[in-house]
C-alpha cells in the first residue's frame, strides 16, 4: 500500500487500467482503497481517462473500453472538432497545386479533405473513403480516384486485397493517413483490414503524414500499422509526453503541433 501511495499520475492510471482488465468494472471506492488515494483523485483520473477513450465512466466507477472498439466514423466526426480542424489546416498548408495524394479514411482525415477542397486546386487524390471522395468532389479542379473493394459501413470505406492491389498501381507525392492510436511500437488500427490499406498508401508515397489528435496517444489497438521510423511527419494538436515523446524523438519523426490562436 505504501508504495502505491507514491505512484505518479501516469503510474496510477496505468494501474487503474490493469485493475479494469482484471475485473472489467470497478468502483471508485475500491480503486481509492487499492491505490491509497482519495476518491476525488480517482474521479479526476477516470474523467481524464474517459475523455482520452481509455475507459467508459459508469455511475460510481468505470468499465474497461472494449479492446479494439471505435465508434463509427460519423459518430467520431464531431468529437474534438476544433482540434482536428487545426490539424487539418496545418496539414493542408503543406500541399501544393499539382500534387498527387493518397488519403485515408477517418474523422481527422475527413477534416483535412474538407480543408483541401476549400483551399486548393489542381490536385489528384486517390482514396478508399466515400466521405473523403464526396468532400473533394465539391472542388471541380480535383481529380478524385476511388478505390474498389469491400464496403465497410462502420468506416464508410472499402478494404480488402483488391483495394491494396489497386493502390499499389500508383505513385504519389503524399500519403495522408490517420490511426486509431499510437504507442512506442507505432501507429495502430482498431478495424481489421484498415492497417493494410494504410501500409499500402505509405509504401507508394514520396512523403507521408500521420494526422492524429492527443486522445490517441498511448492508445493500443488490434494491429500495428508500421514501425514509428516509417512515419515521416506527425501533425497533432498537443505535444506528446513521457515515453511516447521519447520514442517519437528517437525515431526521428518531425512533430508539428497545430496550436490554438
């Protein structure tokens, strides 16, 4: 007990996740007793961890977030819209007329596509996302190439071997991808098939950008997309901290933070 009382916040929250993995759900009073801290401290931890998607709050406690679970893309779209809008604007500033891009699916990436449609012209874009294709289709100067594949209504995109093979036919200036989470092992993906699409896009681009907001930091999901060293640039809304920051720095990744005004 005495050792647990001295845990820093990061260590305490790691222990909370461990307790949830062991019992699925747990009450605030139980966590406070196990960790030797006040109930108010645990409430603050649970609030912060819930906002980051690490768990789900319940009355008087918390339950573990189902491993690999993500809400549907249209449910995620309105979450952290201000932060994702800033990320999108900073990324769009890097793209020049005449560029060719592969654009992934996802809520942050859709913000990026909408910003491109408003700001730029004369782009060629290859995408497996219907919502991205529709957003870009509003600009008559864009050439939008949609991938074939098996439709996934949860993500509003197509995936599968046919999609991967199609992507490998092209060369582009940029691959713009998202991720369900990122750890020291690399960006990761919750949905089966999604990681293969992202890997194919990364392999065909001269430069690549991972668009990811701070809620995805240190979040583990089903499949690792690639090692960190294969990501050239990360654009986010907040500088990572701790072990993740150290891993990103060690991998030589250029981290750009889209700050609020």
